[in-house]
């Protein structure tokens, strides 16, 4: 099967998906490092979209630094 040159989807507005089957592979084989990366991207996306107050953003930021 030929690799797509354009993403078919984006996860958290940042992670490019080129093949729909890759989403299942990612979910099924998710490592701890990938899970942390996805959590960081999800929080960044939510912050960019104004979903958190300044206090909430600081608490989330500190929590993520502790997980790394």
C-alpha cells in the first residue's frame, strides 16, 4: 500500500495521521512515552482554544513537568 503524502487526519491539531489504520496501531501499541506526548499535545490544544483559566493552566503545566 502506498503512503499518503497528505495527512488524512490530525490528532490534537498537531499529530499527523496518513492512514486510518495507523490510528488503531497507535492506540493498540501506545507506549508510556507516546502517552505522555499525547497528553501534552491534548493540553496544549485545549490551552490554545481557551479551555483553561490561568490558574488551571499553571496547575496543569506543573503536573506535566512532574510526569516527565
